[in-house]
C-alpha cells in the first residue's frame, strides 16, 4: 500500500507513513491517514516514536512491566516540587536496568 500511495504522489515509499485505518461496514473499503515526508530527518523529527519503531527506523528498548511500574510508584511517593525531579531519576533508574 505504501508503494501505491508513494507512486501516486511521486514519493519514496520509505518516507510514506500510513496509519489509523478503519474498515467500512461490509468490507471492500478502508480509510486511513497518510503523511509523506521530504527526507528522513523530517520523518524522525515529527513522527512519534511508536510509529518509528513500527516502521523499523528505531528499535524499541525492552523493559519489563515490573520496572516500569516500580519507576511510576517511586515517582508517586514524593510530593511537592521535588516530584518532577524524582520522576526523572526513577525513569533513568528504570532505563539503566
């Protein structure tokens, strides 16, 4: 589908991002969104990380569910102005695991 849309607009299929598809009732027709970028730098700047991972531009850092939850709970225990600093530290600690 990327090749078809890219060909219609004389664009590189690699720089064409398709997402948000919905099927019509009864089948035979789907609608979705498409974004075509000029270059890879623009694509990396504006696309969300999960779509970059999906298309193979970046790799997802594997983290266990437990470490994500521990980082979240550690951030919740601190109140006030130090909370944002603690959340940042907890996030970094979870990333180091």
